């Protein structure tokens, strides 16, 4: 396991079946030492899939965040500010995800 950002963590903490109230969106999380995941939110809720290196390179998500696995976990628990990590795309998506929870 490479840090706290793992498939088990994402499946347990960040996967829900409550419908996403906004337009469907995707958020990619790129953890420097642990790989990349895509969060998809839509009428079915929130779910994560692991991205291969090729998928991550070619991906066109609504937004993407880059940092370490530890930083990602802290961000998901709103323990560090979002602007402490590099973000691309729709910066408001992260705020909407945090408010939804």
C-alpha cells in the first residue's frame, strides 16, 4: 500500500449511493506515490475507479487534483485547504463535493 489513498479508503469513505444533485462530473486525484483515481458523481451517487498511467495521461475530467496520498486524504477530510494542492479544471467542483458530503 502506498499511503492512505487506496482503493479501500476511497470505497469506504468516498463512495455513496445518494444521487449527486448537480450535472454529472468527474474529479481525478493524482497521488504522486500512489497512482491516480477518478471519482464520478451522477444520479447513481459517487464511485471511484483506478486509472492506468495511459488513462490518466489522456483523461479529460471536469477537474483534477495533484499531490501526495497523505495530502489527498487530508483534503478529503477538509484538514488542509484546497489551494495547498495543484488543481486543474473546474475549481468549484471540489467545493461542491465537500458541501455535498
